[in-house]
C-alpha cells in the first residue's frame, strides 16, 4: 500500500512526527513530498508496535504544512471460511498520533473482482482489468477515520421511496457453514430465516426515525456490512455490524437496540463529533439513548425501554465506589474497573439523556416537544463540527429556560446517585377534596444535591394526578394541590425520572 498525507501544524511541533500503523505492517520507505520522487524521510517503527515515527528536516510552525508518502505492506486480512477478519479499528493506514485526525479521504482499492467491496465515501470510479477490480472512493465531508470491508458477500440493495439506499453485504454461505459445523458437534444454534431483511428493516426504520427526530443525516447512501466480531462500528456512510445480529434477533429487544445504536452514530459521532475524550458521552451515551428510543418506538410499548434502563442502573451500582464521572471518559477504564467506560459513558450517558427527556416533559399534555426541539437544535447547530459538553449544556439551557450547571455538575462531572426514602399519606380537605402529603429523605449525596422527581397518584377510574417535586437537602416536605378523590396508589419517581434508589416507608 501507499498513503499520501497532507499534514498541517496547529502549533509549533516536530521534527519527529508520530503515526499509528498496525503492528503487522512493515514500512518499506517514507518520502517527504508526493509520490516516490520525494526526499527520503528518516523513520522508526519498532517490532510489535503500532508506533511509526517519521522525522522531518525541521520543526513546523503553526500553519505550516508538509506532504508525506508512506510505502508499506503486510498481511492484515485473515479468513475463516467465507468470513474475512479485517479488524475495523485497526490502523491500516498511517493515522495521526499527536493531534486532530480529521481529513478528506481519497482511496483507491485494488481487490479481487469477485469480492464485493464497501468503503467510506462515494465511489467515483470503477474498473475491472482481468481479475482485479480497481475502485476509487472520495469523501464529501472531513472525517477522523476511514474503513472498508470486503469478502465472499452476497450483495443486496434495499431502496424505499424517499429514503437513502442501503447496500447490505452478508455472507449467507458462512452462516450455513456455521450451522452445519455446530450440528456436527451436536450443537444447534438459532438462525433466523430472513437475516438480511430483518437487519435491513431495523437500519431503514431507525434511519427514518432519527431523521424525523434530529434532521437529515449527513450522508445519502449507506453500506451495512457483516463483520466476524461481537461488536459494531459505525463510520460515515458505512456501518459494520456483528455477524451475531445477522444470525439471530433476540426476543429481549437487544438486536433492534444494537442495530439502531450503530445507525445513530451517523448523527452522533459522525455528524456531530465529540470535541475530546471528555465529551465521548455525547456520541456513545446519545447513541445508546437513541437505540432505546428506537426499541420503544418499534415495539410500541415501554417495557424494554425501562428494562434496559433498570439494567444500566444495576450496573452503575457496581461502580459507585470506584467509578469516576462521565467527564473523564476513557480514563474510567482501569485494571480495577475494566468495564467502567462501557457502564459510565454508554449507560450512565443514556440515563442523563433520559432524565433530561423527563424533565422537559409537559405533564398536562404528555408532549415531548421541548426535548425534541433541544436535540434537533443541538444536531443542526453542530452538524459537521465538534461539540463539547459545555456546548450541549448551552443548547439545553436555551430550551429549558433556566441555568443547568447544577444538573451537569451532578450527573456529568459528578458521581453521586441519590437514595430517596419516601413516605406519603392522603388527607381529606374541604368540599370533598383530598391532598397528598409526602416526606422525602435524601441520602448518599451532598446537601446541595437537587432533582425534580415525577410523582403519579392513581385516583381510580383511570384518573391520575401527576406532579413534580424538587427534592433538595436532607428532607423535603410536599403537599399536593387539591385532588378530586383519595389516591389508591402513589408512584414516586414515575417514568424513572431520576437515576436513584427509591425506598418506600410508612408515614
């Protein structure tokens, strides 16, 4: 392979420049300038290391630029049956290792003509010469990463009127061989009959939902390719999904969630990029929340939505002592807390968006217009740009109409989770009316911790009284407005409006 890069200095730097290039790649040479005619560059790449160092003749000053061409080779593609192993996170080209990695890409691939190939960007050229297919792909928008996939794929085009086309690349023969191999070992593994149709339906429906929720995606065509890993990765216009989600769709909603999560990254992570590791939750937490919204919508009920949130809450309980705030991003993952990044950035991040959603809910009409407008505003304001947590907070404040520093300090920059001990009673009032009295003790958080909590009183005959209580300090007393009937039941923290533990007590 050869990679021609244009480097621009944002500040004085050099003369050594660091790149990431997969440890299995061997560098043949590097030259300053375009192509093989440039000036030879001094380079160093240690064995079993991704670090590639290249030395220029002098330091760069802010605004200076250089061109570098790197020639390299290596065996990066493994194969199991009809599945190819191309790790989508591998540095298969020299990746900037010491600054903002954002660029336009123009990529030319030479591949066997019988293997379908998908890449980021738009395919602008295609030529078959004997057994070699040469394709050229160009990105319209700058992006931090590039990826591709190829293999013994069946290629299926899905096109619905008014929606972007989808190209699904799936190794159906590999799935059949997997099932036969398992059967020979006496194991029966579930395999859904319409693999590509089920995956395509969730991708298409989530694209439609998120377009309605946030606005048009930044890309007009999408590849969905199968990878032999347990995870998914979403690049601009190119979505890699685990073979497992093609193999089977679980009954608990996870596969619908998983597919929608990767689709949501076209908006959150690709469309709007987190400015730093501190803001990663604006990509992963928001994509997780969007996946939950999709499951809630497609299942037409709330069961799975709240079941996932419950599981996240239980996972977070394991990290209350050793976990850090969302704010420190990947630094949460330590040898002692290896899964903390997943739990705190993805799962607690989703909880933060859920709490904002319920805080902005109109209790009279049950409409979510304010939250919907907030998210649409955030996407439209920062589409094609980076956004920080402070940027998002300003958008929230614009629609909430109040300062929100207390909320972000508690939930994004803080680690505390409250416990509420709740007692209630109803009392008769004049004119045949009733009131509800509540006593809420708040524990395990600082004295100034506060949150509005939703409460729902069941008055019978399908009548409900809904109100918010702002819990603040060690103990909060609340008396409801006059009610037409005594409550038969009361739910404190309705809709799980706050990430909290609730313990009910006698009055």
